[in-house]
């Protein structure tokens, strides 16, 4: 086998209720885990989506409501599927735009901790489209000279995808490819990291492609009126755009990546404000003011003007007036009072 693996590579395919990543659900998932020694193990699960399967979707993959009515929900299966995949890199057909974001959406809804940060992603469709411009059925015929039996069943499509990648490595191992800038290379080799780079040329931030990286590794908005602008520039000019996206009908993984950018941007703004804040001068302290002096305030028992006020909780003493001199009128009054004439 010319595909050299440092760790397992998990090929997987999903059958779903539809193609809206934020709304639709998985009804079947199949994973073929290819190990570095060339052996593989298969895991396939039917899933109750919790919503009816539209007829147009059932006509494509052949799975109807009655087929999954007794199956477990993804919330019950999520941890087992994540454990089966383990630390493997991920590969699929159109997986970067659909299967990976759809799988992540289900993991997030189920509260399953599945880390994508340290994995490689190989999208076999990107190799095929960039080299030959065909569909999966044509790719299988073209590279493997076979017809897919039970097409649109998850396991059949997954195995076909694995065989196509192995055949692509055989075919393009020494073939030169030229990018849009005229740079030439031999990108299709038996190395997962090299295949990861070649099949992620658009450099999506969130797999759904709502944000992408530019050549400097900065995140750009990739849709709508702000397409092509740096996310941080949009946050500076229109802070409410963050709330609009977080409350809108965007995939949960897109919102998670946007939240990471927002937190980083907000931390920068806080740091800038602290740096630009003028230093405060210390207040001068008078020597006489080092010891606080408590002010003496009168304390009244009530607001009645007839009541006697108290000062510092001590009874108020009336000021004594000097004695008046004794005159004839005072002597007469005393004589009358005591009956003496």
C-alpha cells in the first residue's frame, strides 16, 4: 500500500434527511478505519433522526421512516462513534463541505467532545475534481474500472471512496499539477498531510465555508455583503454582526469558530483600552489631614420644635443668666408672699 499512514485514516459517509447542515439529521453513518498496517475495521450505524425523512431523500438513499423507527438517536450513539473514530484523520467524498460539518453538528447537539483541531482532512472529491472533474460514480469507474453495487448506501459509498483514493495515489504519484498562480507541484502522494493541504485549498475556517483563511492566516467573511473582509474588521465596523450570526441559521461549528474569533478580538480591544488609559496622579495629603477628625453633629430626638435637643447624646443645658439687683418692687413682693408688711 503506497498510502503511508502515521495514524489511522477514517473514511466515512453519511446518509441524511437532507442537505441543510443546520436543520437536517443523520440517518446512517458508516466508517472504515484504515490502519497504518493496511488492515481496516468497519462501523455502520442506522440513526433515528428525530424528524421525518422527506420522500425525496428516501428515494436517493433508500432509507424510510419505518427502517429507523426503532433505532437509537444520535445522542445515544455519539460517544460510541467518537470512540470508534478515535484520533484518526478523516477522509470522505465532498466531506469538507458536507460530511464533516454535518457530523460535527450532530456531535455538538449531543454534547460529545470531538476535537477537529489536530486532524488532517482528505476530501477525495477535491482531488478528483481538480484532476479530472467527475462524480463519485464516474470516479469509481474511471479509477477502479468498477461499478458501485448498492450505490447510495453508506458502506458501499465509503468503500468506493477508499478504493478511489488508493487508485488516485497510484495514478497521480508522479504527475505534475499547476495551480491558478502557475505554481507547479506533485501534490497527490501517499502522505496524508500532503493530501490534506491539496484537498483544502480554499482553507475554510468552519467547513461550511462561511469563513475562510487568507494567505496570511487571517479569517475572512466568505458570504454576503462583507465577503472578502477580515472578520475582525467587520467586528470593528459593525459589532452587531456578531450577534446577527450567532442568532442566525448558521451551523453550530460556524458559530463556535466565530465565537473564538470574537473572544480574541474582544481581548485585544480590552488590552488597547488599558494601554491608552491616562495614568492617575496620586492625591496630595496634608500633614494635618493624615488623621481623620470626626465631625460633631447634633443628634435630635425628633423633629418637634418643642422638644429639647441633645448634643452628642448629652442633655442640653440652658445657659444661666446673671442675677438682677434687688429693688423696692422685689422687696414688696416678698413681703406680700410671706405675709409680712
